[in-house]
């Protein structure tokens, strides 16, 4: 008998015989015998690669809870109705014959015929990317359709932009199209484009790079940032954090660092995987219990990455608390630094606009310019989350404030940026929510 039979210890011999006779009478090729009542089903197709969708038809299929294919247990299940269910051959299925196993509310069913897995991820052709149309766009543009040229595309192929997938339309084996939303191209940067055949999980071996160019005469702009913070007591003297996307040639990297422990002031240095030379702008050590140290660095006219995003490494002494902010600035001049400041405020009382640093003078000859500020609670409490930002009636435009959620799960830092379009004295102003310890780092680039 070919089929799927649910086994039970309480089915009488008479009932099994009558069910077997009914199977023979109907002549079904793939059969499921239910625990409570006979179920006759067929599945189609009977062979295919990983990702194949198998349609199982019959009765009593409205409550399929699990399905196996041989030893592979990650079978995809789509309950359609009480008479039909769809199973997807999982990625961990091996090539060869595999028995189907279905679990319903009535029990397990086992097929007496076998599905033949013809190909797995390892021997399924991977999609390839030959080019992108367009290959670049200007930051701030509207949503657009990206055409990906290549090979081995299938109807389930999906275009991935960085770590997220895009709405994709299959055109042919050599072309697919995807809609890129405006939010993905709001800032100048470089994004990695990949194609994944969803049914098999096979991805293109090499990603394609898509460039988002600065708008004409827009001045310096923040392209991307990333953060890292942890609390440990194992004495590690370095930490690394990687940009989310490849950096652009000619860009500037600004790194802000905060360290706290119960030892002396730290000797802090910064390197990266590109071999860029970082200039330390300043470092301040409060000397109080906890020994807070803050510093910030920058590297200008970097070579950029072709594919793998840059990794920044910060080296310091024995530490317990540490935080890093890395930023990429595009569109800056060859000598980008206008000015900088840093400030430690220990035991600061609660107040409005009292978390700040010294002001930085920006002349008309240096505009447009970009200001970046990181203000952080260094004592483990909730950070400042408000404030007027950058004061002055004509100091700048485009103020943006956002809380950074670090490893501790609290908004321990606030990161601000501002596009400066006129001359003035600029400084960040935040609110202290309660008496605590704060550090603030500020730099202006043009």
C-alpha cells in the first residue's frame, strides 16, 4: 500500500481490515489513515529540490502542527483547510528519498511512499549579480526601482539591501527588480546589494555596491553611525565596532569614546581595518571615584571600502564600563575640522539645558558645516533625553536628536547632529533628569 498511515495502539483489527479494504477499493496512491477515522490523501509533486512546495490533499488536515521529511524537521507548513495542507521541503533536507511525517491533533502519520529530494543548498546554483541599474543616486531622492542583472534568479529571489529585504519582482533568470524606499537613500553612504533565492536560502557569492551621493553643494553630512557599550570585569583592554555599510572614499570618521573604572586615567588610542591615522582631539579625566575618561578622535580623507565595512578598534587600560560612537561624514573638505570641545560634569543636579560643553565658533567662511555631539550618562542611570539642542537664532538648521540604546537596555546617551548654514557660536544643550554624572563630546566639520 502506498500512502501515509497514522499509527495508534487502540485501532481494532476489524477496523484496520475494513479501512485497508476501502483503500484498495479507492485505489489511492498516497494514503493517510487517521487515528479517529480513515483519511485518504495524496501529495504532489513526488520529487523536487529544497524549497519545493508539496500539496497534500485529503481530510482531517486542518490542524497539522508539525511535519518531518526524513530526519529534516524544519518543514514549512501552510494550513490551507481541513482537506489540504502545503509543506515546503526544508533547507536541512538531504538529497535522496525521504519519508513524510505529519502530526495532527489526532496523532502522527507516516507515508508509505517517499518524496525524492533532488537538490540541496550546496548543489543548487547560487544567484549571481552582474550589475545594477542605476548604480548610484543622489541622497534625498524619491523611491525608485532598482534593476538587478545577473543569473540563476528564480521566482522566489529577493533583493536584499544591507540586512533588509526589498519588495522584489521576478522578470527572468537574468533580471529582477526591487523597489528601494526613500528612507534607504536619505543620506550619503554606500549600500551592499545581495540576492537570496528564498526557497533555497542560497545567496549571491558577491554583493554589489550601490552608491548614494551627497546632494550638490550640500556640505558635510552624516552618512552613518554605530555604537558599542558594555560592562565587563574581565580586564579586556580593547573593543571593536563595525560600520553597518562600506565607507566612501574621501569621507571623515569621528570617534567618541568614554571609559570608567576604579583605576587611574586611561591611555586611549584608535585604529581601524583601513589603516587610517586617527588624531586625538582631546581627552579629559575627572579623577573622581570611578575615574571617568572621555576622548574623541577623527581621521580625514579615508580611502573607503569596496565591500566589507570598516571596523574601528579602541584600545585602553583595564576597564569596567566603556562606550564607543563611530560616525562617517561625507562631503567635508580636505581639512574638515572647524573646532571641538569636551566636558565632564560629575554630580550634576537635575535641570534644564544644563548638560553642555564649551561653544565652538563657526565663521561664515566655514559654512555649511556639520556639528556632532554625544552626551552620555556615565554612572549607569537614564540619560538626558531632551533639551533645546543648539541655541542661537541663526546658529544653524536641521537639528536632530536621538537617544542611543546601548547594551544595558536604557537610553544612556543622546546623539545630536546639526547642519550649520550661518555664522555663530554653537554648543549642545541637554536636560539632566536627575543628579548624576555626564560627559559631552562635540566636534564641528565643514
